[in-house]
């Protein structure tokens, strides 16, 4: 019955419904052929989300061709991700005001057009600037795409629609680094942007034709510009602090100031939104347990996913001697599992509700991450594959449940803003997944370095058959281990296990050389074990994030809740 589909969240406060009065019923019902809508939106979703990760493999090529340092070139990625996080909410609200299809098409057109100057850029500042313009377009595509997908399907199939969005967005995550690697290897880094042009044009044409009859509910309220300014500035501060925290120091004055500024700005935004007649986002929606739980869980689950992929690749290359390609293919099992499982999981959400799938999926992800923590250096590739698949399967179960539940709590005419808020949470989760895991890794690896130096010196002093002068030279060499910064790169991690820079055994006798060889074997085994153990807590930290997602997901409804 229609009465069962009404919004059950918090009712609008008197005098604050100016933005809602203009929001009438949908001008068009669910699409007759919803799969055409999926086909129309998929190129835009894949293109814009893949570009968030596709440049990770192009850093060295850009430095070689254009110049700059690793830090400056990192802003080719950081600038894009920062703009995405800041603008998702605003762009989603613009979709509510002017139509989601229109904003989607304009955003994809802007993204595609900005790809041309990116490909032609001959300096790092120019490339970063146009990447930010690209991100403005991408920020318009992602939240409006989710709103359009949900509207294309009947209210009883919202879980399936959310599963499709999760599958397509995860496909982008998997395709990005692999496609980027192939393009950079065969055609150079500009090829990444040249490819955007035909695919982007195709996406615009498909959205204008296949989704032509799909019109979502709108609000006639004008955009809340003070709210846009406050939330954008606040998110800018918190995102910049997350991105730069490990480089600038989490306790540095700049980072503390950014977090303090973010707190003040977002507090001011909250105060303003609760009093505005037509708020950018109705924060009282967080009183709705379903939306609040979905928004919190989707961030922690994505934190776990990004942490697993980031640390998993580093472990395979540094500790297991995998090539970059082999490591990428092994970890690709994770997003591949998400792609495979999200559509059927979405169907289950429609039948049994979101709670148990969200909880079970998050716990499965946590279990896979704990298993990653115990991954041995000598493990075969199958050991990585099943762990990756386990993490991906958990996310594939939980993601459609969280997205469908969260969007079901958002009233008609506000779907874009709701999608923008959920995608902002996801993007913050991605950034946190790298920043927090790297911070934990830096701490555990620093402890491992100190323990390694202490134990190596103790072993050297206790080694029989080695003369005192040679022992002292070894002790001095092991002191150099303490200066190694393992977060500086994979080669630095390997240096910890091979700390002796010179061949000390070349000036000793035969029997002393045998003793040194025995010592070398003992040291390498001990040092590799210490370094491997340093990876354990980063994986465990990601597992804790996933477990928090399970805890939050327990507050979701047990039965399907039909969207507006």
C-alpha cells in the first residue's frame, strides 16, 4: 500500500519546509527499461571514479616527462580527491534543484572537456589545476547517478539498484590502476586523459538518449549558499588534514589548526542548517536511526576496504617479492568480489532487509583483514587471493544494504543531497583508510626498526668465532638501521632486512667468514620476521574499522524500508 511507502523519518519543523513545499511528486515513474538507465550511467560512473585511482601508477612517468617531486605530483591525485570530497553534497543538492539527469550530463561534459588540457599540460601546477576542474565535474556525476539509478527501479527493488551502483563503482576501483598501468606503459601518461574524451562523449550521448524519459522529483528551493560555503570550507580543512597528516605530522601546528578550523566551520554549518528555511542538507535526518547508521557504517567499511588494498599491495611487493603487476592482479580479487556479489546482495536486501546483510558483510570483511594480518612472507599467491576475496565478499554483501537503507530514509526531492552525504562519507572513508593505516604502519614499523637494531646488535656481540673489531663494525652498521624511514618506500622496507651496506667479510679469515655467514642468515630471518610483524597492526586496524561498521549496521531495520 502507498501508506507503507511514506517517509517515517523526522517530520519537518514548522517554518522550515520552504525547500520541501516545492518538491512535488516525480514527473515520471520508474523507467520502463531500467537496464538502459544502468547502461546510460555506467560510463560516467566508471570514468569519474576510476580517475580517482588511475593516476597512482603514473606518478613516476609524470616526474620523468614533466618534472617535479613526488610530493608535488601527488597533488595530481590529492587535488582530485579533495575536490570530490568537498563538492559531493553541493552537487547532489544542485541535482535536487535542477534535475539529476541535467546535472549528471553537465558534470560529465565538464569532466570530459577538462581531460583535454590535462593531456596537454606541460607543468605540474597546470595539470593539478585542470585535475581539480575534472573533479568538479566528477562530483556532479556520482551523487546524481545514484539518485537516478534508485529512481529507475521500483521502490521494492531499491536494494538491487543500490547493488548495481556498488558493482559499477567497485568496477571503477578495480579498473583504474590496471588500465592506467597499461596506458602509461604503452602510450605514456597523457593517454589516460586522451581515453577520457571518447568515453566521456559516449557517456553524455547515452545519458541524453537512453535516460531521456527519466525525471526525478525536484525541490524549488534556492541553493543555500551560506551552507555551501561553510560545509565546503569545513570539508576542505578536514580533507586536507587527512591527506597531509602523515607528511606534516599529526600533532603539527598546521594539522591541529586545520582540524580546529574544520570543527569550527562544521559547527557553524550545523548551527546554520538547523535554522535555515531551505537548508543545503536537513541535518535532522541524522535523527533517523536508519540514515545515521548507514552513513556511519558506509564510511568505516570503505575505510577498511581502502586500507586492505593499500597495505596488501605494499606487503606483496616488499615482503613477498611480487611484481607490481602480480600484486595488482592478486589484490584485484577484492573489488572483483564486490562487483560479483553486490547485485545479488541487493536482491537479498529487497527480500530480507538490510540489517543482517550489513552486519554479516562487515564481519566477513573484518575476518578477511585479520587473516591478512597473519599472511606469511612465503605464502603462495592463492593465500592472497582467498583473503582478498573474503574482504571483497564482505563489502559486496554490506555495501548495497547500507546504500539502500540510507537512501530509503531520504524523502523525495532530497535524494541528491542524501546521495551526496553518503558519497561524502564514502570518500572520507577512502581517504581515512590510507591516512590512518599509514599512520599506524609508521608507528609499528618504527618500533620494528628499533627492535631490529637492538636484537641485531645483541646477536652480533654474542656470535662466536667473530673478532671484537668486526663485532664493533657490525654494531655500528646496525645503528644505521634506526635512521631508516620505512614509509619512504618499498626499497627502504627491504633495507631493514639487509642493513649491512658493505661486505664486512672480505677482510676476515675462512673460519670467521663462516661465522659471519651463519650470523647473516640468523639476522635476515629475524629482521624479516620483525618487518612482517609490523604489517600486522595496520591490517588489524582496518579490521577494527570493519567491525565498527558491523556494530553500526546492527541499528539498521530488519525489514525492507521502501524508498520515497
